[in-house]
C-alpha cells in the first residue's frame, strides 16, 4: 500500500464506525418512544437485541485498530521495496526487523531450515541485493491497544508523537479502570473468546459512551497514521532523494 493511501484508508474505515454509530443512535432514540419495531414486519427490537447491537460495536472498533496497524506496516514495507532500498540503507530499527524476517530469528525452525535462513541472509548481504519479500512481524496477536502500538513504534524507530490532549483522552479510564483502546481490546477479546456475552458486554452502556470511545480511539489512530506517514518519508523517501542528489554531484 502506497503511503498516500494510508490516510484515505483510515478515514474510509472510520466512516464505517460513524455509520454504525448513527444506526445505534437511531435505535436508541426510537426506544425512547416505546419499543422500536421493524417496518414491514412490525417485529420489535428488544432490549436484549439492542445490547447485542451495541456490543458488536466493540468488535468493529477493534477491527479498525488492528487493520490500521497492519496497513501502516504494509506501507512501510511497500515503500522500502518500491525504493529498492538495500539493508545498509535502512535505519537500525528497520534493519533489525529485516534480519528478523529473513533469518527467521523468532521462528521455531529445525537445523536445516535455520541454516537455509542464515544462507539467505548472507546471500542478500554479499550481493547487496535490494530488499524484497520483507515482512515486519506485527506481534499483537489480537491484543492491540495504545501500549502495544507504542512498543511497536519504539521497535521500528518510528517516533510516535501524539498530541497531549489525544493521549489523555485515549488513556483516561472509561470503564473497568481501562483507557479507551485497552477497554476496546479487552471487550473484543472477551466476546471473541466467549468469556463475555454480548448482552452483558454492553449492559448499562449508552450510545453516547460508545461515541466518546470511538472519538478517543479514532483521534489516537489518526495521529498514529500521520506519524507513520512522516516516518516513511523521513526514513525512505528523503533518503532516496538524498542518494539521487549525491549521485548527481558525484557524476
């Protein structure tokens, strides 16, 4: 994914969040006038069903978090490969990730496969081949929140400069002594693993609270995407321009 597509991708996905919130708001407002009913069938939307609808929002919002992180990593790799960067031209953080990927240092391999991975690494270094088939191991594993995003950025050497107001909103305790992203992660995992029912998950939760949750998560991710865009330009695009400039001077 090209860097220029990162922001539109995020905004498109966030628009889906807003569309679902609008639907939930309509259901909640209809319920104030009595039991809302589906036009054409006159079937009621019960209190239990409204809770299930509200709980599904945590799944959708967590999907936005994970999808945003993964697309940012894909954009980093795509920029490196499109610019035909070599390992020596990467920052220490990205070079470490490249070695981890090619040498498969964190994979459980048998002796023969481990040897082959080491040979692949040596070959690319000796030949000074442009990087290809590079994949940044995201980690996370269904546990993305503000802390894990911060750790990932530190690992890559990507400066995560989130404005103070956005950080406070993301880390302010909402429920269960958890900030917005951690609450979304925990409730998503509870639903996904069956330890939390959809009815219990949103018991006592209003659409207004869900809107606040979406705003806190969305603002944090939006600024994180901006940081990744800047990181890619600084570490890849600007280095490419500098290399071209040096080539002109040398000639």
